[in-house]
């Protein structure tokens, strides 16, 4: 196979998509902020969940009550507009953009239900309902990959590309659902999920760029995808400007769920799902901490492993300042992403 011939304009486009996204997102942040504050779109702290009924959890989260939410709109709306105008491509960006926007809309509805006290316990959509909605998005994506794009296998380190046939569909669904909910679990501290997502999408921008040069004979689809990741990075950095401690607004489900699903699709498009658990190691650890906590409470008569879960709240309960937890998790995410990049380059 002949590799796609790299042109300097590809790199220029990737850079400018990221830079333009940052500038545009920063420019309309005052408008979004004014709307959120005017209509009091403030976060209601859920009363259910792992550790949510403990005094530790209540003390840690009381100060975040009524903080404006749905800040994730800043990211996916910016990315949607710029991608539709400058970077729409059937093989490279159509599906991740569709998933990003669809999940963002569902997450936005859940956020609004939470704000206005609609739903069970006045806390938004039920978990099983959200799972169904995101499952539908994942199934549509799986069908598109398998039937329209011809994806039917994955690369396995040490073995190489392996065809798995229709098993690609359930794998795709599991990866998307798992990643989206893992990111959602991580979105509990100011700047935590946003910073980790910016690092992860930055890593995948480089991975897609490298794949476009070295491997695929598929026109410039990987460069479109790299520019898409750069666009998300730019918008996320603008979001982080206002989301770092103390946050002016928070991401909400409209941001965490949409960006989690988009990250998973990018991993599937680049055939690097094997490094997604590494690049997203913090997301994985956060999810495992919740699973361990639930399992321990059910199997050990209510005994807990962590003071509170997900694990970022455990460190808060130990006395770590919120910013300290966030920045140290960022460092872990950056190192893990570097390791993931190296593994992709040598595999």
C-alpha cells in the first residue's frame, strides 16, 4: 500500500483548527456564562450514588451546589460549527462529530432535568435510561463502522491486525459506553476531566497525524481526524481557562458524555483501541474505584475500600486540596499519554 503523501498544508490546517477553536470558544464564553447565570443553570448535587450519602461527601460537595453547569456546550458547539464549516469528511470526522453532538444533546437534557429538579429524586434521568440512549448512539456508530466503512478487526500488540468479523460491533459498543461513563465519573473536580481530555485528544491528534503519514492509503482522512482532535483540544483549553479551581462553570453531562464517546470513536478510527486504557488511565482508575467500592459494600456487608468514590474524592477526604488532586492526576494522564504514543509508534 502507498502511504498518503504528507503536505505542509495538512499540518498548517491542524494547527489553525486548534488555534481558531480556542479563540472562538474564548470569544463566546461571556455569552454562555451570562445565560447560565441569568437562568440559574446551577448544578444540583445528587443525593444518590457511591459515597453521596456520607458526611464526607456532603462536606466536600456542599460548596459546589448551584455552580453553573453545562459548560461542555462551550466545547462541542464550537467543535460542531468549525468542523461543519472547515473540516467535515465522511471517513474522518462525520461519525465522531455525529456522536459528539448526539451525546451532547442527551447530556444537556439530563443536565437541565437535574437543574430544574425533574426526574427520580429530582436529579435528572435515571441511569438505565441514559444507558439506553447512549447505547443507541453506540449501535449506530458500530453499524456505520462495520457496514459503511468496512471495519472488521483490530490491531493486537505482538500479533498485528486481527479480523474479528461481527464481534467488532459489540466491541465497539463496549468501548464507547465504557469510555463515556468513565469520563463522566472523572468529572468531579474543577478542571480534572477537562485537563485529562485535552491531554488525551492531544495525544490522539498526534497519533492520527502519524497514521496519516505512515500507514493508511485513504486520502487524507487521518489528517481530517487529527484536525478534529486539535479542534477539540483548542475548545477544551478555552473551557479550562474558566474551569480550573475555583471553577466559573462546570462541564456537566453534556460535556463529559459527549467527549468521552468522541474519544472512544477516535481510538476506533485510528485502530489504537489497545492504547486507549493507557492514554485514559485516570479514567480507567476512576471507574475501577467505583466498581471496587460497590462490590465491597455488597459483598462485605457495607464495608468500604475507599473513604469516598470515585477515587479523586478519596484523596480529597484524606485532606488533599482539590487543586493538588487535579494537577497530580493531570501529570499521571500526561505521562500515560506519552507512553501510549510511544507504543503506537513502535507497534
